[in-house]
C-alpha cells in the first residue's frame, strides 16, 4: 500500500478509555439518583446537559469536573498503541458521543492530545455563570444512531475529505451501538476492531454479511495494542 494513508478512528468511551466518561461523572459527583430519575424522559445528550445544570446549581465548578475526569482509567497499552500508531505515520482521530470537554481533559491529562489530528464529538461552552453546557454535534435522521450524532455520516465525510488526497485505509475501534452505523460505511480492505462482549460485537455477529471490512475482536488494552499494530504492519505491506 505504498503512498496510502492509514486512518485510525477511535471511539472514546469504553474503547480509548476503560470507562464511560458520562457515567463516570454522574457516579463520582453524586448524580446517580437524579440521573436514574430523568433517564427515561430525556435523550442522552440533553440528559448530560441537565446533569451539568445540576452540578452548577450545587456549586460544583468546571475545574472540579475536570479533576473528576482525571481519574478515569486508561490502559497503559492503549496509551502506547496510540503513540506507536502515530509514530508509524497513521492519521488518528476520535469520533465520540461524549463531549469536547471530557475528551480534551482526559487526553491532555495523559499527554495524548497531540497524537490526534481531530476530535469529532458534541461541542461544549461555559456560560457567563460558569456552567458547562453540552450541545448536539448535529441533528441526524439515522435509525441506527442517536439524534445528536450519526457516526456513519461522520465517517462518510472523513472518507470524502481524504479521497482527493489518494487512497486511504481505515481501522475503526469501538464498542457500542452507536459504532455500528460507521462500521457499515467501511470498505473491503478496511478493518473494524469491536470490543468483545459489547453491543457493537453483538450487532456485527448478528448479520456479518452486511460488513465489508474485516473484523478483529479485542478485550483489553493489551489485545488492542497487539491487534492494532499487527493490522498497521499488514496494511503497510499490502
């Protein structure tokens, strides 16, 4: 694959990190009861914005939320996999239904933000009163994705933007239902790495004929690193 580019797309929650960042904040900042009460009534994106409103009303600051996020677990082999993939010339991106503040805080804490060319996720702002606001990335009409973010549409946009620059091969790593749509946009010669025992893996196994890319399951950071580096080596030899 001489002259081609390898593009690696990481989901964030339970893929790049070993937790769900939204639930981490909910559980560690005392919001579990309100979260469970409101969960049936609001879409996830709006629910997370409501959680930020509650933290602000309790006097919790953006800085306190950031300190909470710095304790999110990140497997050391995942860190080294990111560094190695970048050093090998791959183009790394994050596509996530978390939000800018959570992802950037965690990546910066681990010194990883410089390895990613782009983070595509729900935007945030801090209002004049110091309250963190979370907004939809876009409004999508996809029956496989949440209304605030269709990762399949995002992948198509990335593919289109790179097609003018020559041939690219994609490796997509994910775990959840929201990662199913983008994997169906991958082509033959691309690769998907679903986390074993999570919804994405179950969806792919339910109808494997819909997937054009090759699938490689992983369970932990050590397996993620091993499989990812093998795939990079394989693609560069093609």
